[in-house]
C-alpha cells in the first residue's frame, strides 16, 4: 500500500525586498534594541492618543551606566554632568540624577529646573555664551560652578565675586580651531592668546577660584582623535595655569560623544559608520591616558567631567505615530503621511531615524518591503522624516515607530501648526504619564486679545 499524504498546494511567500545599496541596508539592519520593553503600543495610543512619545527607563539607565563605565578609569575621578538641554523632561533629568549625574545647564531656565529637581549647586556646571547678570548672581552666590565664556562675562563675574563672602567658583571654557566644523563660537580662543589673557586676569583676582578647564569640541563626533587633541590642548593649558599659581583640578571635555543613531549619509563617514558594542571606550582611552600622565599638574588624580547629551538619551525614546494616508508620487515613488513630522523630530535633518511598523498583523515581516518617503503633517514639502525608508506596505491607521528620538526632539519640538503629544515613561511598574498632551488652549495660554479687537462671536 502506498502511504499517501494529503495534498497541500505549494505556497509562495514573498521575502522582504532588500536593496543592498549603501542607503538601504542600514535602514533594515540596525538592531534598535528599544522594543524589548514589554508594552502594548496599540493600548498606549488608545489611551494617550497618537502621536505619542514613549521613554524606556530601563534603556536610559542602561545607556547612562554604559557611558559612565566606559569612561571610568583609575587615573581619573569621573563625573557625568548630563547635558540638560538635550532632553529636559523632568522625569528624564530625575532618572539620570538618581544614577549619580550632575547637571550641565546653559540658561537660567535650565538652572532653575535643575535646582527644583534637587541638584545641589555643587552638582551644577553652568555653561553657555549668554548668562544674565541675575543668573550669574544666583549661580555664583549659591556656589555653582560657572564656566566663563568671554571677557564681558569675566567682567560681570569679577564684579559679582567682589560682593560674595567666598571666592566665586569658576571654570575657563576655551576653544581650539580643529576639525572640519570647529566649535569656535564658545569660550576663549586658545589659538589667539585670549585664553592666556583670561588666565592671567583670573590669577590676579583672589576673589576668583579657578576650578575647571573646559572644552566642547562638537557634536556626534565620529573621530575620537579629536578628543586626543582636546586633551593635549587642555593639559598644556593646565601647565600654563599652574605657572600662574592657579590650581584647577577638574577637566571638562563637554559632550559630543555619538549615540547608536544613524547619521544621514551626507553627515556620516564615507561609506557609513556603525556603532556597536563598546564604542565609547576609544574616546575614553584618548582622554584618560593623557590626563593620567599629567596628574601632577592637577595636584593628583584629576576630576574628569563629561557632558554627554545624545549618547545618554538618544536611544531610550521612540515616537509612536499613525499613518494618515498613503500616496504614490510621480508614478515612481511611494509615500506615507504620518501624524508626526519634523515638528516633533527636528533631528530628521541629520539622522536617518529608523522607521518601522509598531504593531500589526502577524506575518507582517514577510510582506514585500519597498522604499517609501515618510512625510509628516505640516504644510511644508520639507516636512519629511525619511527618504526611501524600507517599509512593508502600510495602510491608513497603521501604527509606526520612529526610533531613537530621545535627544533634542522634546526640547527642540515646535508648536508650528500642530500641538505636541503626550509622553509616557515605561517604568519598572509599567507605563506612567510624564507629560500630558497639549491642547490648543496650552499653545495660546500666554496670548492677550485687547477688548477692542473682540468681535461678535469671539470666545477667545
Ligand atoms: C557645552 C556642551 N556640552 C554638552 C553638549 C551635549 O552635546 P551632545 O548631545 O552632542 O553630547 C553640548 C551640545 O551642544 C554643549 O554645547
């Protein structure tokens, strides 16, 4: 007897279409690692609306610790002064504070926020090219460290220091001309002698206590040797400071360390770059080895201060948003329109944020993928989150995830045309609302309409 099996007709399952060009492979291949927090995206959006920012506390803490570990070295005492402007959601700042971070602030608004969250004055580094007289008085009076940026500020700091009971705690921010896009706007130029003139003035004033030398050399710096140059320059500066009788013990290298985000090709190294594993360690080695060799200049083991922004907060946040429409453009290009665009993700001008379907039918990954332009809701052609994102077929109402939007998206988001969405933190006990959704009333809360302009029917 023949053992006949039941006939099953053959099935053809299309595999994802993968275009191996330098632009498309990365859109498919990056393991974002943000989705291992268990939460129901559909349920969250049903409760808090779309779009919706979702912050992973687990990922934020893990990235903070990884960063601190990478820069921990027996030669130095390492401190992370989190760059508050990168993401000043109070919950985010409170989480990094609970990990032991100091706060790096660049305005009175950020200073007040940091103090209200419990950062002590000694845990605040005050940077930036514009600090008002009142802000300087408060910070210096409370004992925060102010990194002096220019001679006009040094004038003000000297005047305020003359009124204080204790010497004012200051640092000197310097700039060097190096790299393709040198950050020369900030601090005293170390190339034209201004840094030396500032040191000499500080050395003559017993009301000033120079505690820190500071340089911030750029942002998303892909070439770690830039920090080697910065370290050499700061060590040379420390030598000159010591010769003048000054004794700074802290060296601050600012921020600029890259995250695991993906740069647009025009900002990336030729051929693209990937950051995997322990990618901050080469930066740490350049800095720590040089400071270790120069420790006598600092009267012993120096304090290394780092001000990371995107390195710590980029990857912990995703934006859930909805497909509003699908289109075909110029016969050749597919497009989707989402309810979130560059108003919420301004970083799309230099990042290729990973875009993926957040939830959907089983088997979605077997659908044919194709390059799609991803547009936002604004009335501007330039409101495009991605060119040629490789996506499965999307339908109106589908939920989409934009990854790695934790840095500079909340703080630089716009109320242009659209209100801003809610933000939910996925904490150890599940989702918690940390910013409620804006209403049109929130946007216009500060406006006044003179009574003579109130016409019939006006209820503003
Ligand atoms: C002085 C200073 N510190 C820290 C940062 C944070 O930079 P990033 O987000 O690139 O780490 C910046 C950003 O511009 C900065 O200007």
